[in-house]
């Protein structure tokens, strides 16, 4: 029986040709899409950032990290380098007073930007708010007060009201002024540096100070992109916490003996860590994806 006059005739060669044509179209679409892959986040060209996580009174680790950062900066390519401290310099560890003074002096020798953490906030409010002082002491503030030279016996004898008065004499005015001048947020290219995180419901420009210093779960559980990659401290991770949208660099210095600096240059990332092991401190350098 003859085929209808206008019926398509499928031959082996014709079928192969159409499949090949379809494949080529799909492959071209794939290449086009691949070519639009979003570039890696970067800091401005010609700049290098050393972002340091929560120190919490561990000036021994801080001392070694400072030396390592300065040595790294000397050896690296010419660039305008900036150190950013992500806050929580004080509390929990034994040398908060010395951390504050060391950070102050470092800023006189090079460009350092200081971000305030929730522990700096509690410390400052403790000078006038007795209930905040009580809260502060329960969350590592006792170690901060003792680091200013008051004897434990004297500390234990004082009432809360008496201790608050004593604080004004113990803590140098220049330390309070230094803490009061700290920033809440620093932006560098595709990155934003804050202490705790950001509120996912608001733009970078509309963040509340309380969120920048205290936020936790709402920020950490967020799985959608932010306008910037957020580099933060506040929440301790044994290793760096890394997602496409945020990098957590609080490695628990007071608890683990590990203080971390994230190095950002162009679209490259590295880490420098001061680690205490068996009573000695070593410095480690590593690449970071």
C-alpha cells in the first residue's frame, strides 16, 4: 500500500541529523549559561584585608597573630592592607585589659578597624547599669575586671554597687573611649564584616545595631543569598564555618586555643591561625576555598 502523499519519511540518516542538531543547540545553551557563571566574591583591587575573629582575652594568641600578619604583609605583593577586628576582644580569657591596649597600640602603627561585639557593649553599659554589670560578670566579665589588676579577695569582698564604683578607677578612660569609638559594620567590595551577623529581612543599610552585635539563629539558618558575603564572629565553630553567603571565623580562642585571621585579596582567600598546643603557640598558614 503506497504511503500518503505528504507523510514524512524518517530515514536513519535524517533522524541522526535532527538528534545531532538538537544536541548542538542544547550544548550551545549550556556553554552560554556557563559563561554567565557569577564571579567569585572579591575585595577592591589593590587592597588586602586581614579579618580577625573573637579574641576574648587571649592576648598570648593575639601577640603571635599580629607578628604573623605583619610578616605576611611584608612578604605579599604590594597592596593597601587593612586589619579588621570583629569584636569580642574582652571577657572569658585572662588578659582582656592587655588585649585592649595591644589593639589600641597596633592601630597607631598601621590601619586597623575595630568592630564592636556584644561583650564590648555589655562592658561599657556595666559602668552605669548595675543589672547589666551583674549580667556581664556572669558571661566572662569577671575575668575582664580581674585583668585590670584588682585582687580576687578584694573582688569577692565588694558589693555590686561598690564594684561598679571601683570600675571607674580600674579601667583607664582611654580604654573606655577606645571601646566607645568602635564601628558596627565594615564593607569591602563583595564582603561585609560584622560581629554577629545580619538580619536577613533587612538590607545592609537598614541593619539594627542589636542584630549586628547579637543575632544568631535567624542569621545562621538563612539559606538564601545576601547582597554581600558576610564575614562574622560571635558563634564558635571548631573549624571555619563556610557557606556561599557567609564565613564564620570565631574558632573559640578562649576555649580551643585557636585564633583565626581570614586574609582576603582580590578573589583569593587564605587563613592564618595562632594555635596553642601543649603550652606552646605555633602559627599556621593555609589556603581557603
